[in-house]
C-alpha cells in the first residue's frame, strides 16, 4: 500500500499523468489507495461488523468524486448492445460511490486461501492495463502486488483486510479514472458471483460458507461462496482451488478486454 502510494507520488512530483484543472490522476489514485488501506487496517484492528464495514468505502470515494467533477468526466456508461446510459450529475454523487463500495466489498469478500487475494486482483489489473489510457499508473502497484502475490502464494505473507481493501480501491479508482467501469465489472464477474452467493445464503438461511480441510485437501457439502462451489462434493488442494478461481477471473478479464477492443 505505502509502496504503491510512494510510486504514484513520484509520478505526481515529476508531473506524469496529465495534471489538469488542479487535479492529478496519480495523486487521486494514491489518495484512494491510502484511504482504502487505512479503512482495511481499521477493520483488522477493530474487527468492524459487516453492517458498518460495507459502507466504509463511501469515504474513500470522495477523492474520486472530486476528481471526476473537476475534470468534468463523461457521466455516461456505454454498454454493448444496450447503448449509452447518461446519469448526468447523479454519476458524480451516486454512481461513483456505489461503484467504489460494490467493487471494494466484492474484492474483499473473495479470500481466505493463500494466493487468492493477490493472484486474482493481479490478473484483473493486467487486463485493465491492456486497454487503459493511464497504464503507467498501475505499473508500480502491479509490480508490488506480484511480489506480495509470490509471498502470499507461498504462505509467507497475508494481506488481510488492509491489503484487500487497498487493492479493491486501486481497481475501482483506476477504472473510474480511465473510464473503464464496464470493463472492470465484467472482469469482476467471479467476484460478484461470490458475493451474491454469500449474501443470499446469509440473509435467507443465516448461514456462512465453510470448507472442510483434512490437512491436504479442501471439500464442501454446500454452495455458499465461490470457494465452496469449486469444492462442492469434490476435494482439491488449496493451490488447485486458487488455480480454478484464478482461471475464472482470467476468463472474465479476457472477455472484458475483448469487449473493449471490439466496442471501444
């Protein structure tokens, strides 16, 4: 988190990123990452209840709202086959906070296995960089995240809520700055499926997802999350489950890149 912010502050210092109207993409992204990391750290320290934690990203959306307002970013979202939806002023004060909140929480909810919280976001980050106008902004965060991913996959480092909130904010903020919101939503379809499964089973059945571990392999007798869906009535090692979910994320990200290239 701090290393990514430092990289972005250097870009801002050397005036990289097309600063205009007193706002800068690198500085805005850095502030959002710090906001997200701090909120995640607060949760790690205080174990904030989900009913409150779900709305914490609203605070981190403030720099993005200011950035979009001052630069006058387009308030429409182009959806292939459906056309363009223009939200007007509601885009700045309603759509951006909603997007930030949903994206950050869905990224935060998919975790618990070594490598899952780092490998999958890195795949999405690479996909965004392929078609983004501000690719340089993600070079530093991606490099740092790949290092964390290597350590996390080996079980030597755990990112916790601090890391997952920070990377969720990174993806959300970068997508809004680069106007790749729809692309990001396509890339995060496995994340969204995971959140839908978790929320539906919790609200309707008051149950949480869990997996059985025999020391080597994971298995589940129910479907309440993406992890339990992958291990439902079959067993896989932790690495295999991470590989399955990462493959789904890679597939959805590839579709997002393809859509952006075909419908720029």
